[in-house]
């Protein structure tokens, strides 16, 4: 896969190359034992979490949250809604059929998850097209963090334009996160080489030819690969953007694959100042729908209205706190790195599950 690097604009960012190598090694070593203890089939069959009577506070529109593969167990966080879009609580595992690549799977445990620690990534578009909406995004995004984060939760903040800036690494401090949001500044600059050489076949020379203005796909890739991939539990990425990419070095499919491998849901708050585009047209929603559908999130149209942005953040907050958690041991135990399609199907035909499309069956200790 292509290699990208953040531009570190804060002294407190923890990812230098040397630190990254050490942290990765430590995490790979330390996570294997706890993962086995927490997710092995035997405990799942006897633990209280397996009770089919567990209920959901609210189940919202989104349906998948994070799909995690540790040892033999696959976990899936999801929401259920009726045909009107209302959340459906208090369901049990008997209300669903589960399959992987079309093969029926046995549900080992099923419960509501409202208090499991949450890991958030806020990615804010600071390219020229966001000039008139950036302050609105900062204000409402800060309020969202205040109302949503709990003591055990963590979040990070990235801005992206020509460069990709890690404004704040993982922290539970809302004040630090809000300060980081306020540090985002519009960048209309030209080509930047600060990200360093990348490419699946080796270094690619930094060129001044060709447009480069909004490295959206690169930002999703980096947030997934460098941040989320080393965390466990529920993970969600929230992008504040018009969805227009210009000049990313990875493709949308690479960004989607990285998010899937990191078990991160992607939400997109589509903030498009249509006046910026004039008669040139606007097409940023197409790839954003693909990104969110494949990772289990969704696109919420906001336009340039602050009230719609508030409502969108409220919806996301409810969804993240209103999830079911299903776990199963796949009948296909081969770890060949292939993509496995997972489907949760409600037995009630009028209920809808919006879930991520599947997971990569990678080796247990793969980065």
C-alpha cells in the first residue's frame, strides 16, 4: 500500500518516525494477549454480554460502527431502524440472521453497547472551497465534542488541504481538541512536498506539475493507517468537507480499504458552499457515498446551514451511543487477507440494517 506521512504542526504530536516504529511494535506485542482474552469464543459463550435479553437505548440510522477481527471472533457494531428511520431498541439475536460470504454464521453473543469507550477522528477540510463555512464547522464541531465525549473516550483532529496536518493527537481533553479545531486555517497554496515521497513501488518524486489542492483521500488513508489502525474498540471518523478531492496520491479505493482494515466507520458531513463552484458544477457527493456505504457510515447533507450541521452532529452522537454488538466465529478460518462480505438480516422485513460491507481476514499480527 502507498505510504503517506502527516505534516506535524504541533510539538505534542506523538508520531515521529522513530516513535511510530516503537509504538507499533509495542502495540502489536501487547494487544495479542488481551485480544485473545477478551474476544475468544469460550468467554463469549459464557459471559453476561452473551445474554440475548440485552437491550439498546436507541438504535440509529447508521448501522455499522466497527467490525473487529481478533483471534477467531468477528465483532460487528450496528444500528437498526424502521421504514420511517426511527431507531429500534430492545431486539435480541433471535431477530437476526447472520451470514459471511453467503454462508450462515452462528451468533455467539449479542448485546447493546452504549458505554463502550469510543475513539473519534475529526477531519476538517481547510481548502479554499471552505472559506465561508470553516468558522461554522469549528463552532459546531467543538460543541459536538463537549456533548459527546466521555472520560474514557479519545479523539484526534486533522485538517487537510494541500497538506495533511495532525493538529491534535489522541486525547480525552475537550479543551485541547477545541483548540486544535480552531487552529485549522484555510490554505489556498500550491503544490506541497511536506508529506514526503510515497508509492507502492517506492518513492515518487515530488512534482510541481498538476493541480493539488484538497488531499481528502490521503487524509482518510492517513487517519486510518496511522491513527485508527493501532486502536481497539469502537471507532468513527467524521469528515467535514465538500467531498471534492484534488491531488491526493492515493485513490478512493485505497482510502476505503484503509478505513475497513482499521475498523473505522466514516461519516461525511457534506458542507458545500455551492456559490464557490459557480457554473462549474459540483460532484463531491459520489465518492463520499461510496466511502460511507463501504465502511458502514453515511453522508449527511448540510450545505452551508449551521442548524443543519448541528442536527447532523446530534444524529451522529445518538447513533454512536445506540448500537448493538454481535459476535461470531467465522466458519471460514483461513487468514488469507481476503475481503469477507458480512450481512446481518432482520427477520422483520420492515426493519433496515445499514452495515459495513465486510472485513479483511488478515493475519492476527499484521499491521
